[in-house]
């Protein structure tokens, strides 16, 4: 049975992780592929409680975010550095970092401040919206999702982001090919689509919806400033609860994907994936395959070590 393998697109490359390894493969400026792989431990291997439902979702989200940022930094350094010329490509690493920080600041404004402002303006015209915590949360969440979708559409028009989305499609194709049990090659990967039910994009959209529902339970304050302060106070708790719930829903969707209810829950996430994936080139699929071979190599080595250890214990016993 195939191992559970997933990952994300990075700058000019793909990150893939298996139960015991994470690998990043990047297409460098000179056309070569450079891979980096390391053995990792799941959060549940470090803390037993993180094996339990709900808690494993919170741990997985944190672990994925930290690994994702680390892999993005590595890919940026490798992809933007031209070893053949001994210099950096146009658009050097530090401008890239600064642009990422600027994007983060813009994201806070777009996805947290603006939705709240728009909802307050709407509430000034419709008092029932202002007085109902449930309706206010629905409107605030609706604005947040709308802005998020418009943002994705907007950045997808940028050539560099389109390439990241192509690598996202390459990652999904290669994972599909591996899970099918076939030999993973560029040719076999062409037979599969660029959407995947376990994609983190689906998790993100499910989490946004769960956040909306949870915020509807937060006590409603009268004036806008107190309302914003209360929501900010409850934000960490809401995010933690949403992460745990959303992860369990995503696991359910992977196990019972033929269920009508599960298909209804996951359909918006699959639609969103159409915005953040593009058809990859063969060269981009090659990079994803390199990442896959790296993590499977570590898994094979660990498997052989366990078998050898078991044989030694059997002989000594």
C-alpha cells in the first residue's frame, strides 16, 4: 500500500513529505535539478496526545506551516541564485523576501481589516445585521472569502505566480501517479489531473468556513471598536478549534470520497483548486518526481534498517 505523500509548490520547485522524510527539489537557473532531503518525525511521535483526533489537526497545521516556510526559503535561495554566472538572477533574494513581507502586511489588511470595515458599513444600513452576532459573522466571513477569491484571481495573472501554480499541478499529478501504484514517470503522470482531494487548499477553504461559524458564537459587542477587540481576543481560540475541526473533515473526505455529503463539503475546495493549479510542463513534473524519489529513498532506507534490526533481534533471541 502506498505511503501517504503530500506537499506543496515552492519557488521553481516542489516540496514533498512522507511519514518520515521531507524533500525539496528545485530547478536551478542553469536547468539542473537540486534536491535536499532530510528525515523528520511526525508531531505525534514527539507528543502522544497529538495522535488523538482534533489535536492532530492543530499539530499538523503548525508542522506544515513551519516546514513550508523553511522549504520556501530554501527554494528561493536555490532558484534565484545562478551558479553558472556566480551572481543572482534579476529579482534577487532580498527583494523577494521584502516583497513577501509586504504581501503578508497586505494580507492582514485585506483578509482581516477590510472585511470587518465592510461589514460595519453594511451594518450601519441594516441594524439587524449589526445586532446579530450570527448575521454579522456570516457577512464578515462572506466578505473575507470574496476578497480571498479576488486576491487569488489577481495574483494568478502574475507570470511568477502562474509558474508556482504549475508546480502545484505537477505535485498533484505525481502524487496521483504514485498512489495509483504505477511506475511514476513523466508519461504516467500525464494520465492524471491536477486536482487532489487532500490538497491544503481545500483545507484552507474548509477552515475559512469553520472560522465563520465559530465566530458566530462569539459574544457580540455594541460598538465597532469593542466588537473588533473581542474578535481579536477570541481569534487564537477560534483558529485552533477551526484547524482541528477542518483537518478531521478533510480526513473524512479522503476516506469517504464517494459519499454525497462528503462530495458536497469538498466541492468548493476542489473548485478553489482550479484557481491555484495550472497544467504543468514535463520539466516541472520532472522536478516533482525528483522530490518523490528523494522521500521514498529515505523511507526505503528506514524500512531496510528496521528489517535488519528485527533479524538481528530474532537471531540474538
